[in-house]
């Protein structure tokens, strides 16, 4: 019967293991007073370090979840309900959080979730300003200890939320984690008998402890130094070991382990004689087994080792002749494995080269994508200026022609040309609005307006577009709806124009009705309005009722039907409505027509502001409205100079034209004016630099600041902010709405301050 190598190795292993066990046991009994203490101390230190590692991993995991959620907010949760859903998902996925909150850049809590069913926003968020201030101004995570309602300690972690690859901070996400969660970590550790562990804060308060039969120590001196692992013996003969303190973003925890010396160090001297006898016996058996297997195993293993060295050199080995069958089989397998490894290495080298080439291509594609995105922003800014500047000239000239005596044919041609220009202006504005919305830079401009005047203006404007169709436009305003409101009237007007324009596009005849009603009053200072646009067109197909709200989508259109527009109206309108805390939806659509509805939230002005008259555009354009006003017009475009100066002179103004900012500064040394109309892009010295120089001169010399109004073709909120920061009083985009320009001049230059002419 052939004895296999497994049997022999097992015999050797068992013999050696028994010898080591008996020797260690004998040594343990013989060196009890010294070795037992070291063993217990090592066990305690290993336990405390193990628990420290678990707690570190626990807190790092919580911080990782907060960072991951902040990145998700940056990329795809710019709205309050999206952030709320992210916080709710995070709390569901990580039960360690007692409560979560998101602060905006003003430190206000915009979204919050909590385990307390009575309140979504936990009290700790309301009463601790440092949860927002520290991470927002430092740009790093912030951790502090807080107290819950039952006075139990908890930890609060705040993580700043960045935007555009850490370009700036848009808010702070904060979470409350009770220290009681540490008890679950302690309970999961399997402890030897009589062993106990505790988790303390730097005040000496026990935050978590293991469950043992005896009562452990529950408090320690506060602010005690725990530098390094220490071992002390107290009066109750308990050995205590503490690992290095846990530092987590300024917070300190201490792990302590203790053991009952009476139980852990109990002597077992009765086994000493038995251990000695077994050691002698096992040693004799081991010698016999080792001598028997030396010639059959060790020599064969040496031969196999030599063959393995040959394989490492990449060479083939001959069929081995070994004294042990298993080792001979192993040598053959190694030879086959050597051949397979060489083939695999060749394939792996080819795969590595291929992946490196693909990785290089991916990097180049990412760089190209970033360049394309940057080029898009530059293109939109240039397009705004290059299109709006000639468009302003064209519309201004058409308006001037409309004041001359024209025959009916000429007036119709002029009206159609003006309408085409307005449509082009709408297309450009829609593209720029979509760009601002996608970049997260869109903002509303709230002001006092008349709801009835706004509706009347929209109906009159849209009725012009129905001259070639058998379509009438009507409006209904529910009785009791407030007329004077505070909101972004320009965006509301744009929403109504977009929806009514769609109704006109898809209707050949019939009636279009604009209905406005009061839906609710959320508070004494706010109202929620419901708008409905009802038409008698062909309706929207069922499979396109959701896609029409996406950018550049217009639903299903017949092949022989041409529909004008960019497909951005509903997309932009939806975003506007959401910024006004409302909702836009398709209420009904069939063969009899469609009904689009949307809600918005507006403020109600106080008694003092409600009594203020709303400026009437028709009154603003009355001749000689600006009589006696001297204006400096800084504009480099000749056509714009002619149009703007001609219109203002009709209102009674005196206009001095300056081709650039340097000419304006030279003229101001010789003449005085009541107001400056400043173009931005000018040669020699642009409008922003000119404004900064003027404001500095006024400050240095103690002069009263002259009103400056920006007239620019760059219609972005970001650029408007730059103008205001430079010191400008107001901002208008080209094509210039002259009625609004007259209103701004009248407001900035009261009659008592005008120069006598």
C-alpha cells in the first residue's frame, strides 16, 4: 500500500502542532505571572484597536455618503424637491442619520428630513449656526457635538456642496448622528469571557459599552491625556488598556477595554505534569516520523524545487522521476502551467497596450468636450451681441418709418417686417434663456405690476399675429383676483406669449381664451394664481403629451405641415413656472382643442406700495415727456446713435453723442449732463471701465453721482450683475424698449433736477 504525501504531511503537521501547543502550554504554566499579563494586555489592546478601526470606518462611511449626496446635488438636484428626495433617499439607505438638512447660500434651510414625525427640520439645525457657517466659509467638512431633546449626546457633520468642479459653494448639507449608534458597533464585536469595552468622549462620558454580567466603570476624568496605548491597574484588580485616541475632524473619542483579573489570570497548575509528559511523548513520535519521511519527502521536494527554478527561467523541464507519485504529477502540471503562462503573458501585454490606446483616446475626447462647452458659452455671448446689435438698429428704423405717412400697402409691409424682427428677437432670447437655465444662472426679477394691464398687453400683442387667420383671442379675469402684484412680470408675459403662440400655430380658426383665477392664498402676503389657455386647435397626440415639454420637441407633425419655432417655448416656460413655485401641465387635449394650465406664486404689495400708480407705457411715450434733460450717449454704432438720439430728441431731450468711453470722459470735463446712456462694447475704453473711472472721480472729488444706464446687446443675468457692480444704476438690453427707457430716465432724473434749456 502506497503512503501518499498528504498522509505524511498531515502526520508531520499534527505532530509539530501538538508539540508547539504543549510547549506553549507548559511555558504558560511555568511563566504565569509574566506571560499571562502580557497576553491579556495584548488581547485588550488588539480589541480596542479593532473597535477603533470599526468606528473610524463607520464615521468615514457617513462622511462619504454626505459627500456623494453633495455631488448628486451639484449635478442633478438644483431644485428643492430634488434635493428633498436625495436627502430622503440618503436617510433611508443609511439609518445612522437621525435628521438631514440642506442650507442654501444664505444659510436658510431649504430641504430637511427627520426621524421625528412631528417635525421635518430638527431643532439642532435651527439652534446651531456653526453647522452652516463653518463649512461654508472654510470649504471643508465640519463636525461638532450636539445635545438631543433627552440630553443624550450626538454628532453633527456638515459637508459643503460645490458647483462646477469646485468653482464655488452653493450650499451645505448637514446630518445628525446619535452616539447611541456606536452601541450597535460594540454589540457586534464578539468578546472573550470577562472582557468589557467602553467608548468615551473627551469629557469622560461613556457613549457605548459591551453587555457583561458585572457592572463596569461608567465614567472617567474629563480631558484626561490618552497619548498612546496605556495599561493601568485599579483597586478592583481590573487591567485596563486604551488605544490611541480617534481624531475625526476635530472630535476626539477614546476606546477603553478592561478585564477581570480574577477570572483571566486563574492558575491551572494541575495540568502542568500532564503537559510535561505529553511533550516528551510527542517529541519522540515526531523524531520517528521525521526520520521516516526525510528520505521520501524532503529529497523529492528538493528535486521539485530544482525543476521549479528551471521553470522560472522560462525553460521546459524533462519528465521528472521522483520517489513520490504526487510530486511527480505536480512537476508535470507545473510544466504545463509554464507553457500556459507564457501564452497568457503575451495576450495580456497586447490587451494592456490596447487599453492604453483607448484610455488616451478617451482623455482626448474629454478635453475636446470641455473645449466645445467653453466654445458654446463664448458663442452664445458673441451671438447675443452680434445679433441684438443689428436687430436693435433694424427695429428702431422700422419704428421710425412707422411714424411717417405711409400708404396701406407700405404699412402692411412695415408691420410684417416688424413682426419678423420681433420673432427673431424671441428666438434669440429663448436660446439665451435656455443656456442660462442649463448653467444654473437664471434669476427672477421681482417688481410691482398690474395683472390686468399685463393681460391686456399680451392679448393685444398676440392678436396681431392672427391677422391672416380666422382666430380671435379673449381674456377672462376672475372677480376677486388681486390686480397689483409683486413678481417677474416679464417672465409671466413670456410664458403667456409662448403658450398663446403655440395655440395660434396649431389652430386654423376658432377662439383662444386666456383665463386667470385665484387658486389659493397660502398666506396673507402671497397668492397662488391659476392661468389657463384654451384653444380649438387640433390637439396633442397621446404619445406626445410628455415629450412636448422637452427642449426642441414639437410632438408629431405631419410631413406636409411646416410648424414655425425652435421647440423651446414649453421647456423654458416650464422652468420659469418652477422658479415661481408653480407647475405647468396639459390639462386637456382632443380633437376639439387643448387646454394648458399653470400656477405661479406672487406676493401682494403692502398698503403703501399698492397705492403707487403703475406706469402706463402709452403715457411714457408722450412727446416732450423728457423736456429739459441733457443726455450723454456713449455708443460706437452709427445706426444706434441715430435711432436712440432721434427718439430721445422727440421726447424733448438734448443728446451729446460720444463714440467711446475716452471721448465721454473728455466731454464730461467740458459739459454737464443729467444722465449717461452707456454702451458696453466700445473701442478705446469700454463701458464697464468708463463707469468705474467716473465713479472713482466722483468719490475722490465729492461730486454727486450721475445716473448711468447700461445699453448692451449681452442679455445675460451674469453680465447684468457685472454692470451693477461697476456702478451702473440700471440695465437695458438691445433691442431697446424705448417706453421702458423713457420710464427709467424719468425715474432717475426728477424734474426738479433737470437743467434749464
